């Protein structure tokens, strides 16, 4: 993740500067489950059409609006 010069570094509880880190935890998904991504280029309603390894891959199918 990059930051622009106008972005101040994140501050820890002790006030020390920290890197910006996103932590993702495993979440059990199953084929047929519907999810919504709220923002970004992949935002919208999706259906899980496959799951597997490595790194817990999930195949998604974009759903038409209103489903």
C-alpha cells in the first residue's frame, strides 16, 4: 500500500508511527453463498461459485442488480 506525502503515518497506541497493515482473517464461505462488496471496482452483489486452496481461493459470479 502506498501513501502520498499528504498522508500522515498511522499512529499506534503509544504514538509511534506504524505501517498501514490490513489483516484478513479466514472466513468460512460455501458455494451458493451470496456476498456484497460495498465499494471499489468490484463493488456489488456476488455469488460464491467455487472454493479451494491455495490461500482460500473463492470463485465469484457477479449477480444482476436486484437478486
